[in-house]
């Protein structure tokens, strides 16, 4: 994913108190480092890159698990809830 008007890929994400550094492969919540497996990190990165948009099981299977077959069902979304 690229920032608009910029050719540099996004390497750091933040939503509320959840932060991710893609280059360092680190993730923290409320400044506390999270111990994620490589798959968990890839999954969270995918949610960050698609935040605010529904992510289907098919998309996860194809882009995170690298499976080519179709998976039908309900999707997922990462978003900041309004209080």
C-alpha cells in the first residue's frame, strides 16, 4: 500500500494505542511490545493495510495464508470504534 502522492511504501501503522513497524517486525499496544508469531504479525499487517475495509476469508486465505482455493463466508474488518 502506498501513501497518496508519495512513492514510499507505508512501513509504520498506528490505530489508537496499537502500533506496528513492518521493517522491524515489531508490534506494541499501549507501548508494551507484543510477542506475535510470524503468521499473527502478517495477519495484523494485512488488517492494518486494509483498515476500514471488510476483509473476507477468501482474501485472508489468498494473501496471508497464500492459499489459492476459495473460502466462502463472513469477512473481517479492523476499525476504530467511535465512543
